[in-house]
C-alpha cells in the first residue's frame, strides 16, 4: 500500500467520485479521514463505502429521484490477531482491532504489514472487503470478496466492473 498525504488522499477520493459519476453513481465513503493510511481491512469493521445509482423520474411535471440500486463495500470477517504475544478478537465487525493496533504502537498500513512480516503480529483469522448490493430496497448478497486489501483500490475495482456488479445484483434480486 502506498502512503498518502492528505492532499493525495483528497485527490484520489475526488477522482473516484468523478469516476463513479461517469458511470451513473454517487460515491459515499463512510471511513473517517483519520484512516488515510489505514486502508487495510484489518483496521475496519462494517460499512466502508456505498455507490448509489439514482434514477430521476418525471411525474406530473415534477422530478422525482428514486434510489434504485446501491453497491456496498463492507469490512467483514472474524479477525483474530496475536499482537506481541497477546490475542485480540473482533468477530462482530466493529473495527475494534484498530484501537488494539494503535494501543500496541502501530499507526498505519506500512507499520502493520512490517510487523506482520517480522512476526510481531500473527493473523489467525482475517477481515476482507466484501461487495454486496441493494436493489429496490432488498439486500442482495453477491458473495463477492474484493481482490484488494485497500478500500480505495476496492472502490476502484467496483467502479471498473460496475456493469457486472449491477447485472449480478439485478439477476439475484
């Protein structure tokens, strides 16, 4: 993962929002800007981002915006990490591991992965970024896991494959 300054992060997020708009979606990132360099799923739990497709209908001369389809990116899993010999678990997707990692002195993805490589942190169970949908108010489980462990890369992956995700959501609803 690449370390980003605030300015680089803002440019990346703006580029993602424009790319989403280009394919007919609005992007909302649910992650605090404090996580600019904590983009691995190990820091997070639950909702990460939502891409919403809005259909505008005209009825009796008035525009009505109807949210038709959403694509969700969530950090999901049963994290079990051994940090410096002590076991920590987050099986409820609450993002609890972030506090444990910070308490142990880890501040960003680079430090996290270096500690894992040096066996200071052992991963017994993991999180991942999962992609699901909502279509006409109904949840659609795509059973799809991102190829990336960086939420910005996962958002880009969804945008790059938006037509496939959209079709799968409609087919499974």
